[in-house]
């Protein structure tokens, strides 16, 4: 792939050709010195979609109107809410529908990920992370390590704080 030309005119040209350019108007952009802020944060918290307020209001209204019956009576029934998100999620990650589910929040999913894929063995026991991760990430990593220490200790693989080589 050729390296794109590094000029303002070329950047503007690429913006004009971007098939997603109309999506910009669907977000609320914080103001900085009276102008739209240049907003690069894509992880953690991106820009607020203009539709978020109405979407949240819908759920609050359905909760007020139906109480627990909102699980089945709400406009987007909560019991099967995840099913409405499957097509889009599968497309985003390039998976089949039966391979994805939208659920939980980040920290819980981090636990599920680690409990499935973190397999400390031999010298490969460390988890590398950035210097000051989000506090809940730190607790998740620490509790997964403690969990595995307990498992390995009970299995007789880890003794007295020293890690015996397992094969
Ligand atoms: C990097 C990171 N970790 C963890 C969290 C906490 O997310 P949650 O409350 O969904 O577990 C956030 C939230 O912004 C985050 O940005």
C-alpha cells in the first residue's frame, strides 16, 4: 500500500472521499476554545452519539411503565436484548452470529477472557500490562493471578511461594 501524501490538502481530500464521513454529524463533539475539539479517544469513552439520549430515555420510560415486565414488554425486551445486537457485533469482529454475544461490562468480560485463556505454565506466568491501567483492570489481573496461584497450589504445582517447573 503506498504511503499517503502528508499534506493538509491530501488529508482533506481523503476526508472528502471517506465513505463514513457523514457519521461525524451523528456525534456530540465537545467544544474547545469555541471550536469542535480534535477528539482522538476511541477506546474507553468515545464521543456521545446524538441518539444515546433517546435510547436511554426509552429504557427508563419502559422501566417506569412495565417494571419487571419490561423483560418481555419493553420496546426492546431486556430478556432478549442481546439478540438485537448480534448481527452488528458479528460483522464488526468478522465472526459468525453463533460465535458472538453482547453482554456484561468490560471488567467482567476481562475476567471471562483471562479464566479461559490465561494458562500460567513453566516460565510463562507473567501478565504484561501498561504502567497504570484502569483500577478495575488491575484488580481483575491481580485476582486472576491469585486464583491461579490457589489452583496451582492445590494441585501441588506451586509450593511455599516458590514456583516449581511444571511440564
Ligand atoms: C480501560 C478500561 N478498563 C476498565 C473500564 C471499566 O469498565 P467497566 O465498568 O465496563 O468494567 C474502563 C471504562 O471506561 C476502561 O476504559
